[in-house]
């Protein structure tokens, strides 16, 4: 019996800088669950492409020439509301964050941050969840939160959660921690219960926002 081919999240990458776009495409296409199917250098080009193609997530640079990323996101949401929007920016500016969220963006990520956080933002958006880069969340909330005293998670659960945040699956986590896949699944269930999360992605987002990672 042949194994079913996993369905990949289809991504539209909207970025005017060719080197940045090339790097993002390469990084995203290395992920087993993600695939850049369309690329655009401007908001206008992105809207034209979406007239004839469907994607799950649009990763949009906020500083596009012509129609900027915020207006591009707003138009995508108006015309294709099922498309999830990940806003990508080099700036951690409060007004940009609020303008992006008001435009309908589902996630807001910084270019300067760890690649794992962008992957987390894309996966969160694809799963129907909202995501704010931790630095952005701290900025919007008016300051950095100290890690919560007395973490509800055990050291081993934190190890599992860190690997989840890095995009690892159960098999990879089991190999990294030298435990069985069944043990990893039990840890994941405990993490979901303790963090009151509906899925792995939401658990990682909550942990990042609470300073547990």
C-alpha cells in the first residue's frame, strides 16, 4: 500500500527584494509541509496572480513599492477572505503592527528574527490561529514580560515544546530525546492540557508569549 502524500501549505511570497525573496523561498521549500507556489515583486502583481490561482497563505512584505503591504493585505482579505496573511517586516513599529492587524493580517513576523519564528507564524496562520512575533507582542503590550514563576511544564515537557517550536514532528522529537514516539505523544497531550492549547502550534505560541521558551 502506498503512503498518502502529505498536503503542503501553498504559499504566495510577496517580496520586492530578489535576494530576500530567493532566501525565503529556499528556506520555506525545505520544510516538508510548506511550498512556495507563487511569487510576486509587488502588491499589484500579487493581486493579479491571485485572480487565477489559489493559495493558503500569503507572506507579504510590508514595505512594497506601489501598493504597500498593508493595502495589499487588505485587498487580499476583501477579495479572497479564506487566504491567510502573514505580514513580514524589518521594523518593530507599533503603528505598523496595528495597521497590519486592522488590514486583516493573521500574523506579524520580523525579518531579523529566528527562521523558526517565521515558520511558526506561517503554520499558525495556516491553522487558523493568530500570531505575533514575541518582540512585537512585548512592544505592543508596552514592555517585556518576565517569565512566569513556577512553570507548569516539567523540564522534559519544555524540551519537547522547544522542539515543537522548531518545527519538529513526533518522530524527530523522539529521536532527539532518545524516547519512543508514544512517550512524545503523551508529553504533547500534557503540554496541550497545561497550556490550555488546542493544538501544537497554539501551545508553542502561548509558551513564547509567556516567556517559557
